[in-house]
C-alpha cells in the first residue's frame, strides 16, 4: 500500500491499527529474540506481557510528549475511534489508548517511516528491559505507589 501521508491518514483507523498491531508485535519479538537466548515459550510469555493492551497503553502515555503534531493527530484519531468489539482482558480506557498507539505505528509503517518506529520502540522497550517489567518494583519513573 502506497500513498501520501495525507492519503494514508484517511484510511480507516481500524486498518491502521490492524497493521500497527502486527508491526508492534514483530518489533517486540525481534527485540526479545536478539536479547534472550531462552526457549520459545519463555520468549512468548515475555512478548505477551509487552503486547497486551495495558502495557501498550502505558507505553503510549510515556511517548505522548515526544510525538510530533501529525503523529499526535493520528494517535488521537485511533484512541477516539469506536472500538469494533469490547475488550475481554483489558480496561476499556487502556484498550482505546493501545488502539491509538497501534494506529500510529501502522500509519508510520505505511508511510515508510520505519526509522521513526525504531525510535519509538527503543523508548518503549528500554523501560521494560525487553520483557523484565520493572514497574512492580517501582523502578520505572512515575510508577512507584505512594502509601
């Protein structure tokens, strides 16, 4: 699929998110395979932790200040779109934010801006240490609970 970035922004959000979902998961799988020499079952478990809606929503929220105006527009369009189905294992708000991230990744991919995808994925994955979710121990900035 080719076209100008403006034409691509006119694609249905569901199509951009569909493509973005695949691109996002492939980027996570490649990063995990490069960093861990474990069995495929362990790689899969790590991948699932990173591609679920809650993790994608968390990643998207951390990236928001780094998006260009155009990227933010695509993200918001994806986030604000009506979901095709109700999420089974995610809070609706996380599902919508994750859809925004997937739409953005899909749009960037279709525009051929893979370098930008790499930049964003590096930011996302460095906070998760390629599958080692540090949020539980409060090591990721802004996630330590105050009691």
